């Protein structure tokens, strides 16, 4: 595998790159309406991107509020799945949260990703399943730091 470079910043610096990959994965591949992805929280988010040979291959974001962190929009380019990039993105966002003195994390992944996020110590909130447009089912998961 080629060397992966991670870059991150709050606000607009890497937002364009993140949105490009999210559109490719969420809208084009998974059929999630773009309006659901564009929730108005990108400008205040910390965006993390992963690059291989200067091409974006993975992204994720975290928003902070009242010592809580909301991890969201984890996406990995289809050609780079099964390389551990999603895990690396989540690990880096958790590390960032710790460095920002955040004591609680939450996220709303697709239900089929429950075991993936459990491997980071997240727990599923009971009765949190929600059906979204297009047959997508999400759950709420939480983790204390």
C-alpha cells in the first residue's frame, strides 16, 4: 500500500476535498440524497482527509459542542476499501477529541457498521434505529472518553 498522508483543519480548508469524496460515496454510490449529507455543519467542523499520491481516499469530520464530539461523514473511496483507512480516520478523530478535552463522543452510523464502531468502544443506544429516505437505517452510538 502507498503512503497515506493525513491532513486536517477546522472550517473550509479541506471542506472542498471532503465534499468531493462524500458526494462520490454517499450520493452516487449509496444513493443518499445530497440534502441529507449537507446538514449545514461543515463550516464549523474539523475535517480530516487522507491522501495517497495527492488524491483524496478517505475523510471524516468532527464537531465539538459543550465537551461533546459528534463524529460523522466517514467515507472511504471505493478503490481503497479494506486498507484500514476508515479505522485510521476514526482513530485520528478520537485522538483529536481527547486532545480537545472532549469527554463524550457520539455518531449516527448505518446499522450495518455497528460492529465496526463497537471495535472503538462505542455502544449502541437502545431503540435508536431510524429509517431514512432510500431504505437507509441508522443508529445512535456513544462513547465516554
